[in-house]
C-alpha cells in the first residue's frame, strides 16, 4: 500500500463530491483513479481519452454524454468507497505503469524509460538522497546564496538530509524574481500547477496562469511551512567567496566585511537577476520617472500618464495590457516583434470545484500536473531541432516548426485583420522559438486600443521630455519604462568567486561565457555548485521548477556523498567537464537558437548559447540523477588524498 499525497483529505460530503466531479478534467481523473485502484480499466476503451485537440485541458476527454456520465458515476462510487475505508489504495505504480497511464491520457507514446522521472514529478517516488552515515565528529555545512525558488528547494532537501545550511539573501523576503518584480500585470507564462515544487503542490491556485502576488505568497508559505525562514539572513549581500584549500572550506565575504566559513557553497542567484539596461543616449536625462520593470516603484501610479515602454519581450507582453487600462497613452518602442501563443486558459480563474478535487481526490492534482509536464515540455522538444534537409529554412527549421508558424501567423492575422499597418509590424520573420515563445496576455487586442501606439522606428535618444526616434520625431512621455529583460549571459556577474589557487571564476568564464559540467560544477572550484546556472534554462517549454528539482537532486546527492564517505571535497574532473562541454556544444548546434538571422539574449558576444539547455528533461535527468563519481576528484577528510570512486 502507498501513502497518499499531502494535503489530500477524505473528509468530504457526497453532494460536494458529486458537484465537483462535474468540473473534473476527465483525463486527470481517470489516471488518478487508475493510480488509486491499481486497475487499468479506467484508461482503457471505452474510457481511454482521445488526444487533446489544442493547448487546452481537454476536460471532456473526447467522450460523448453517455460515456461521460458513466465515468462520473463510477468515479463517485469509487471515491466514496475510498473515503469510507472500503477501498484500500493500490501499491505505488511501477515506472512502466506510470508511462502507460500517462501515454493513455495524453494520446502520445512516451519513451519507456520515462517512468522514474514521472514518479518523482508526481511525488510518488522520493527525490532526495539522505546521508546514511552522519559523522557526529564532523559537521558538513552549506552556504546558499539566494532565497529564490532554487535556494528554497535546496534548503528543504538539505534539511531532510540532516545537512546544516544558511541562506544569504540580499533582499528582505524570499521568492527571488517574484519578490523583486512587481510591475503591473506581472505573472507567470507557465501554467500555475507546473510552477510549484513536486513535494509542495498548491491546491488553491486562483488562476490557471497565476499573477505575481500569488506566486510570491506560494514561496513565502513554502519557506514558513518547511522552517526555512529561520535559516535565512535577509538584507545580506554577498560580494565574493574564496576556497581555502588547506581547511577545505569556502570563505564567503559579505558587503559588511563579515566572513562565513562553510564546507560547500551553492549559487542560487539564477540567470535572471541583473536587469539589462540598454545603451541609449540621454537615458539619464529624462525628467520624469525612468525605471526598469525589475526595479518597479510601488508608489508609481500610471493613471492618466503618458507611458513610453521600451521593449516587447515577456515583461512588456504583460505590462502593456495592464498599463493601457489606466494610462492616457502607452507608446511601445519595438526593436523586433515576438511570437505569442494563444492559450485558452490564460485569462481564466480556477473554479472552486477544481480546488475541491485537488484537496480530496487522491493523485488528481498530481496527474493534472503530470499531463502538463509532458504536453508543455518534452513533447515540444522536436519543434526546436534543426532539420538540415527542410526546404524552407528562411521561415522554419523543420516541418513541425513550420506548422506552428502557420498556426501563430493565423492567430496574429485574425487578431489584427482590420489593421494591416499593425499586422506588418507584428509578424516576426524568424521561426517560432528562435526567441522565447511568449503566451499572449491580450497583446494584440491591446495594440488595437486608441490609447496604444506601436513604434518600430529605432530609438536615437531619450530626451528630457520623452523618446526621439531615428525619423526625428520626439514622442513626449511622463514615464519611461525599460522592459528590456536581464543580462542572462553574465552568469554570477555580481559575485567574485575564487577557487583553488585564487583563480577567479570570471577569469575562467570571461564576462559572458559561463560553462559548467551539467550546468552545476566547475573544475578548480571544489564543493561549489550552481543552481539554474549556465545552459540550464529549458527553452523548449515546461517549467524552470522541474529543472531546478533535477539539479537539486544532483547537488544533494553529491553533498550526501561528502557526508557518507567522509570526504573533504568533491570536484569535477577537467576531462569530464570537457566531454560534457563538447556534447553540449554539438547538441546546441542542432537547435533553433543556432539558426541564422536572429538576435537573442540566449547568446553571448561571440554568438555562443550560454543560457539554454538543448536537452529534454528526461535526457538531463539521466545525466544528473545518479552522479557519476568517477567524473569527480574525491578527497578524503583524514588523508586529504584522492579517493578512487
């Protein structure tokens, strides 16, 4: 018998269950009941869902009214029997069975070895490695820099493993980007149910695509519920860290001059933390408020203002529709148009009936999330792979990518059919996914508003009164907003990390060429690990949270080995680093981000892709899940000599 997922409760009334089932996502419900009962009849004909026709949830599963009624009646009887103790939950499904169940509910044939990863994402299989032989005479401690998603996730896992840690956070609350970014309209482009840790589901998301405030609350609640907040030093800025080889410790330096010693050091500052400020002449001369979206002023009121927005990326896609509702004018300055995907659930709130199902139906929320994990993630990976034989590389990189381009083009054309001037400005000339594929937040509807103007002439300068474009026109404004993203390629730019012999990480990487084994470890930097480091951004879809948990598992396993084997240090070998770097480069060369004719923040000054990972989740999981200790130098505590793995 298996334990049920928290916080599922069997305390419900018949009438409430019957009413809630009317709003159920049937593919998720059927998978959950097959999981609970151990019976595959729930996902077998005539109750096997049809493939989803679009990005929506496919709540009906493609059933006719009679089949749907039969499913709901059987579901009601089964869940009532479970509540009343008449049904004993089946044993935890095998990896092979998890693959079969998900394949049946999404209409795809998943790879056979996907099951372990699915079980971990579902919360049915454990992730963290726990030290089996803690040493009472030696304390292994960890400094984590950053209290965003990855820092909090690692903190929880280290607590489970019994490894002491401290989190150093320069801000005054947890949440990272969701604490820092407060601009109007700020939210997530990932479905809310994916944007949560596998071991901490939120059954109460108010929207299918959550807004910033709710996301910030999720991370705050997580820190409180898992006791992390007491281990965080807020308002603490780290300036650098140096490896003390004799003591086998990291010495982390704070802006106050204080030093903290620890066995290991983990960067959890991520890629999206340093705002990108464009080199525009006169930017400092503007007389009104001029601010970046990531440094929003909570006291700034856009009501009745003339707002100039520079940039049309992810933050602008959210800010402009929100600002247009209150501002007198919103003028958007576009360098290049973006592809935006319409999603039927983007504007919708999550019904209370779904909250009920999440709280009371075993594994329901987990299977809903797992379907999203596949459909919004690895299923899309093929769309980003260059087919060298594709006949039209000017518009797409393979047949599937070309189909997506037609779909997105049709959406833009339908949205702007009465405005050929806007249509010409808004259709990208590069293939979808060449730059980050955005979710439409009402962008095209907003462009049609009388108080919104899209300007595509280049900016020559910012003046005291507004923005002057290359055609000589000065566009007066009361507020200038830089929606220009982040310096993602300048990994760890603000930290001076020095490894063995005092060598600086910036010396190794240069200003914008971060490289790490699996995006996590660097030769010459023992017991130092990156989370959301170089080439770990999942550009094909899904969620950064899944990648974070995969990386945290790898780091936790290495730290557990440090404890179990009485090691002074763990350091990736140069040959393992070089081998991975070569494989990474070859894989990146086959992706759309290497396609000609595009300018994207993914690439550094030499054109190398620094941020994105070319791997499917399953491939990255295979490479990280069980650290290959032969790839690391292992130094024993007592002898300080290398240990053979």
